[in-house]
C-alpha cells in the first residue's frame, strides 16, 4: 500500500505545517507500507523564487516595454494605475532581483546571515520583489508570502473549477506538471490524500487533483482539512467535483484515513463503513457516513516529519509545530467556529507525553524551537508543563496562544513558563469594553487582563494581543477605548494583531443575529460556497466605520510599537521569524536594543553629499507615490472583508475606469538600493535634489535651484536622504 500525503500551495514558507506529519505518523505506526509526504507549497516557493524561473518570468512580462506604453499615455485610468504600480517596480528591480534571489534564500536559511538584521531585511525584501514578478507574470493572480488569490472566487465552486484549468493565470499548473507529477509517478500511489486548510489552497488543490486523475484515473483521491468543515457539504452537490476527487474526510483524519487505506488495500473499497466521510456511490448518490468522535489524543503517536523537505523552509532553524491539545476548553465565544472545524470536545495530551514528544523531536531533528499549535494553553498545563520541561532537562524555546485566565497566570506560573523556554504568548484580548466582551461571551475582565499581561511581561515573555474591530453593536468610541488602552500599555505589549469582525454562518452569533442587532445579511446568490457574510446593524458602527477604525489602529500601531515601525514590520509578518529572533536575543529588551533600535549607519557627510554609486533609478511620467496612495484609498473604499480576495472584481474595475478621476501626467522617479532592497518614490523636485548630490556641491548649492519659499522643505528632504543612507560615507568614498 503506497500513500501520498500532499500539502498544496499556498501556506507560509517559514516552517512545516502539522497536518501531514500527524497523519503520516499514525499511518506508519499502524503498518501502512509506504507513506510519503509532499509539501508542494514550500517546493513551489523554492521553484518560483529561483534565478532561472524569475528570468523566464521577466522575459514573458517585458516590463520595460509595457511600462513605456503606459508612460506614453496622457492619463491613466484605474486599471492602468494597477499595472503601472507593478510594472514600474519590476522594470527597476527585476534583473537584480533575479540575479540575487538564490542568495536571498541562502540568507534566510543560514544562521550567521539570517541574524544579521540588515542582511535579513535585504533578503526579505528581495523575496517579496521576486513574488511580485511571478504575480505579474500571471496577473491578476497574486502570490505573496501570506496568500494566493486569483480572480476566481473561492466562494463559488464553478469558479474554483474554472481556476483549475486556467493555464495563463494559474501558476501552479506548470509547477505541478514539471515538478509534482514526476515525483508522484515515481511513487505510483494507491491513495492520494490532500490537506486543504486555507482558502488559498482551494484552486491549487483541485488543480492538482485534476492532473492526478488525468494521469491515473484509478487512484483514490481524498481531501481533508479544516476548510472542509465549512464547504464540503456544499462542494459535494457539484457533480463536476466528483470527477476530480473520490471522497472528503471531515474533521480529524487519522482514524478515517487508516480505514480508507485498509479498504483500498483489501480491494473491497467499501467506503460506507468509514466514519466522517463524504463520497459518491456508483449510482451517483452522495453519501454522508456516520459521525464518530475523534480519537483520544493520548493514543496518537508523535508527529513524524521524515520525508518533508526540511532544508527548504525559509528559516535558518527548524520550528516544529506540536499539538498538545485539540479543541478549545472554553468554547463559549459567540464569534468562534472552532468546534465546527475540529469536532466536538476538548482533549489534552498527558504532560509526560508532551515532554517526551519534545525530547524526541528535538533530538531527531536537531532543533530546540517549538510552536504549540493549540487554540489555548489550558490552566492546568500552564501550571504543570513548565516544571515538567525543566525537570526533564530540556533546553527548548516555545510559544503558543492562551486565554486570558486571570487566576491561572500568577506571577509564579509566568516566571516558570519563562524559565522553561516560553518566549512569546498570544492572547485573545479583543476589546477593552466590558459590554462588548460580555456580548462576545469572552468571560474576561479587561482591567484584570492588562494586569495579567504585565505579569507575563515581567517574567520576560513577549506578549501579542489579538484585537477585533467592528463586533456587532460595538461603537466607535468603544473601539477607540481599546486602542487607547493598548497604546497606554505599550511598554508591556510587543505585538497587536487586529482584524475586522466578519460574520461566519457557522457561528453562534449568526444563529442568534437578531440578539446582536444584525438587521440584514447580504448573501450572494451565485456564491454556493459562501461562508462569510457582510451585514448591517441597527446599532454600533457601520461596516465602513469599522474599516476606517481598523485603519486608525494600524496607523497607531506603526507609530507606537517598534515591531511595526519602519522595516521591522517585515519579520513580524513572516511567521516564525519574530520568534526565532526573540529566542536568539533571549529577551524582548535585548532584541529591541540590539536589533530593532540599533542605530543605522547614517554618518554620511553632508557638506558635499554624494549619492551612492550603486543606486539604480528609473524616470517615470506619472507620480508613483500618488498612484500608490490612490490605489490604497480605493482598496479601503471597497470595504472588502479580509477573508475575501483583495483583488478588485472585474465589474468594479470597469466601473472605476469609467467613474474615477484619471491620473494626470506628473514626472517622478523610483530609486532602488540593491544593498538594502529598498525602493523609494521621489517627486520630480526630490529626484532633482538627489541628482545634484554628486559630491561637487555643498548642501546650499544643491538646493539653490529650489524656490526660496520652499527651501526649508528641500533641506529636510536632503536630510531624509541622509537618514535613508542614500549618500556615501567617508569609508565608502
């Protein structure tokens, strides 16, 4: 019996996900002959972000010629501005990015280079620019470090299926044919299991399933994963789906997948006996088998990462995900749908099992870093796990999410957690308003929560808060109270993750929406897979106000929190990297002083400033900074919920082209610094000042071409160029 377990694109590229190692470990422990794991997400990133592949993309894009065609226009409509933004940057940076992309990956994978923060930032920017090139090749599809979207909506099954066959806009068809299928054919599996966790994976997953079926119609393809809890029943109603896959496994997969293996190996292929499975009978009837509760987590083996391309992840040290519980012991928050995804009940692994899992995995894979992939660290584990880790003599670092349990997280417990290696905890704070928290059924007191946060920080653990904006009936003043509380306590809080509330049809609040003053919901009749709904409340903020308040939050975070300032945001966004930097520094304070706030070398001489020779510049006929601002404002105005694609719908694009004011001609320049990877927009006047900084003029002579009344601004502009290290220093001359 040969089984291929596949994690399709797209997931974060900094660490493996836990789904395949958990399933593989269970199948291997129960005698399945050959189980191989295929993390096609990280392999796709590695493929696209390579010199040869980026050079191929640049040849297909021909950015300079297409940019010249746009620059020849008198005005730009909205859709022109979208392309102008992308093409101008690729025309400027593309060749250098392609030439250095393999070095950027090496930096992210090499300890000595990764922890050189300047090198790290350069590598991160170069990766982002490489992904921009790939996205332009398959425009309007967009592949980033955080997601993959196409113009096809994942809320419509017909569009998912259409996206699986779009050769021009789906980048993964080429990748699957050239790279995935040859490895699958070499294994020649009897069963292929595809893990479908994120909406970004939906089109790639079904595209791969289609290609596999074209190659080997007899192979059984089953799809499992958290996303299916929301959409499997709806997907099963589309006959075309059953031409691509053979079954869905609902909820946790270990037990059903093993039974499926046994049925296929025996030749019976009787799917009717396998619990929690959706499948189609030979007569065309869709069958939903009997529900069975998940397995006891204490009976499951340690996850097995053997066979994953561990050297390919974009991190210098492996961070191993480990689930020590399944489910949420609280289970009362009215907005949460976790119980739908993971099945009924909360289950915890024994403390001694958890410690032994950590010991085994640390020794086997040569790492000390763990992410506890759980919803909440239970109070009993918070009290007992740290001492068990210390008693076992484990030298590890770890982080997790936790609930704000005011009584459980005493100073003694927090100190023990820090001593055992806990570097970071993320709490679901949500709001500072008692009224809003009561409506959410959070069961926490905001003042006592801040006291808890301060105890955690006092112990030396970094604190992240999750915050929600726009919960039904929440007023703008209540949301601003939350922001004010967070800013006032910024000495004890390192990160804040903010999101706008969305209405999930599986949530308790959806069922009881009249109690929350939700007067209307807006279903999309064409979206047969719709899970999230926009809505209108009779009290509290409107959806527009919620979005505007969210933007207030993000602006304040950038102003007050070091992690979000300047270029530091980069590694905050890349999963695992912030944790690794924390672990390396030992404490937040040391990370802050030695890395985030370390003075940059800005000692450029300003008596006769000379722009650095390696800077690359491109002249533009339109104001790129202005275009960036207009596009950002358009995105805000559309009020697209964050769970949906951030691509502009084609109907909206046509409307914007017709209705929005056109962008007039206005000269500007883009400047690229190959040493840092930074791209900066300059007005025509600022570009002139930079050009005049050639080492032959004093600052006064540089700005003498600027009218007297704005020379103060010109002086500040030159000073900002110095801060941005655009001038040579004495040591570089």
